[in-house]
């Protein structure tokens, strides 16, 4: 079952980890889907670097994705595939788990999901995930953003 305090906890931790480095929260309403929280900051031109956290349905877990989207775009409309879909106009995103070695993260992990048992472990997992996102983010945002810029010059 999804912890109803997921979004609140994510915002609290992000205020200490992401907000000080220029990210801002984007309100996202998506009825019928698990809770998701997205943070963006200007990257280059009208593109935004983004970090999205989405609660898993039916278990105490969440996933984290990094992406580059156009200003005003929806992070979850960005394509997770760089060779199909409307990625040139909606942006690109990638799962943080695919960018890191879970065995070295010192964290509870299941596939693409960070696991937690209670409010305390949720807080520590969100902090770990956001810190990891910042560690690998700059390189990934540059890679995704430059791919978008190059594709849209044609």
C-alpha cells in the first residue's frame, strides 16, 4: 500500500537536497496513477532538467527518473526511449536505477524501485535517491539535453 505521506516526505527532503541547488517543485495532478512528484530547474534555452519520483502501486516503494523536458512540458510525457515516440518534442527521461549499480548503493532496492518500510526509511531512501540523482544528474542532463538540441536543429 502506498504511504499517503509520500508526497509530503518527498517535498520535505527535496527542500534540503534539491531546492538549494535551483530545483523547484511542479504541481502534477494525474488521477488514477500513483502519486508522483516532479522537480525542475532551467537547463539550457527553453529546456528544463528534471527529477521525477513516483510511488509504486501496491507496495512501499518508489522509482526515480531523470530527464530533460521543454519548459511547460509534462515530465511523464517525456519518452523513456530515445529512438521512438515523440521524444523530440516531449523530452527524454531515464530511470535512475539504470544509471547506477544497486549493489554499491547501500540501499534496499527491487528492480527499479527504492524500498521502504515506514516513515523513517522512506525519508532516508528519498534522501539517498535525490543525492544519487544529483551525483549522476549533470552528466545525464547534458547527454539527454544535447540529444534533444541536436535533433531539433534538423
